[in-house]
C-alpha cells in the first residue's frame, strides 16, 4: 500500500481526535466545562447568597439622600432624583426651591439605578433633621 495514500486518513483521524479532546462537555445544567472540575463549574455565584447580608458587595450605586428635600443625588452619574408632583424626575440640576433645602444627607448604597423605589423605606428610616452623614 502506498504510504501517501495512508497518510490522509491518518491525518484526518488525528484531527478528529484532537478536536474531540478539546471540545466542551455539557453538563446537566447546560454549563460548558473546559477541563475544570464539575464542582467548580457548578459554583458560578460569586459573593454572598441573595438571602445573606452583602455588606456593600452588591451595591453598585451610591446616592446621597437629603431627607428635608426628599432628593437623591447619584454620586457617580452626577444626577438628582426629585419629586415633582406625584412623579420622580431626574436632572443634572435642581429647582432653586429645592437647592435651599440641601443640608444634611445620608449616604445610601443600592443595587438599583432607581433609588426612589425605596423612598418610603428611606423616608421612615431618615426623618428630616435627624440625618447623619455616613
């Protein structure tokens, strides 16, 4: 048999085995694993579980809450959230009447880009005149 004729099937077989050895193996959860142990692949979550205190780990947004004005200031985005009638507005500056009321504030860290969703909770926790800077 011709050596050249045998080389093509052997090269093809080698390539197939090489590709198979480096392909991802799917698990029952649909994860892809590339040579790591199954225990490591299952433990995808980093940080505390959802029911545990995060101690700031999940906080992505830092706000200053001004209780006397009922205003939030997003430190990173440099934007204010304030009540106008019954709805919340976002702006880079505040109406003059609200600027006068910006005295004491409380620093709040949240994992939401809408701090006003917890306004009632913040209003009860930080009544006007009793805010302490954190």
